């Protein structure tokens, strides 16, 4: 009974992780679209804060992609560990690119943290850039 509850909550946790990653990537993509449309329409002054926010939103998207890749590698290696426990003759390597499942799991959370830092900083810099542009109008 307890193992079923743990497995169920781990499933919820994985689903929520996917939602957070997708949300950060989607919002960052939308923010980049807004920035580029404002730059094309000459409604905003292109400055350090606008360019920095563009870099941060792009970083958020790239770290979100990297998070998903490390997650998939973690799942793949975890499945291999389970197969090895069930069938000792299973001969697939328990490492991919010199990393084991625990390393990929830790990398997933570090990359998610990086995304969670980059996105709000990008929002702050974009807001600052827009505020400065409004003041100049």
C-alpha cells in the first residue's frame, strides 16, 4: 500500500515537472516574440536591458530543452537499472556519456533551477526596458 502511494506521488511529481518546464519554455518564447515585434515596430529603445532580457529568455528555453534531455536519459538509465536487478544477465551499460542515472537526475534539477532564475530576471529586464522606452516617448 505504501509503495503504491509513493509511486503515485512520484508520478504526480514527474507530471508537474513537465508542466513547469513547458510553462517556462512557452512563456519565454512568447516574451521573445513580444520583444521582437516591439523592436520591429520601433516602439522600444534597443538597449542593454532589452538585449539582456532576450539572452535570458533564450537561456531559459535552452535550459528547458536540456532539462528534458537529462530527464529522458535519467528515465532510460533507471529502466536499465530495474532490468539489471530483475535479470542479472542484462548487459546494457548503466551509464550514458560517463554519467549514471543519479547524475542525470541531479542535472535535471540544477537545469530547472537555472531556468527558474533566468526567466524572472528576463521579465524584470524586459519590464525595465519597456518602462525606459515609455519614459522616452
